[in-house]
C-alpha cells in the first residue's frame, strides 16, 4: 500500500556491474498540463496586490496572451537520487527494472 506522504521514484537508468547495481531514480509525479498563459496570469495575480490595478491589467493581458500560440508546459522540480547497492540487496527487493516505481522513505535520523 502506498502512503501519499512518501514520494515514489521511477527508475530511469540501471547499471549492473556484476557485484553492485546502480539505480538512477527521479521522483514519480503526475503532472497537470498548464499553458504558458495560465502561468503568466497567475504570476501577475501574485505580483499585483491592488485589486483595482489587477482589474484594469488582466483584460489587456488576457487579450495579448490570446493572440499568442498556446504552449503547454509540464514542469516540476523533481528530486533525483542515485543509489549504489550490493547486487544481493537489489535481488532481495525483487530486481526492479527501468520504469518500475520504488518507495523510498528518507528522513533525518533521530539520535
């Protein structure tokens, strides 16, 4: 069972050296497509605090942005991890392959 608070990682690359296995992982997140226009409007909305100014600028900005081609973006700053482990440990975890997902719980150890 997957706990939503624990990030999952997708195996992007695997190197088997015989005695060790190196896994290159990236955070497995589902991204919602966002248009460049949406991002710009949200940025203006955050930057301008005066409601009256927002009401005057927003229609002009929307008209300008509508005339531009829409670019869909899927962005997210992902966490990347590289793990080197003994081959026996890799086999004990089921020998996952590229594209498989892993759950890794990383937190500061309490001493």
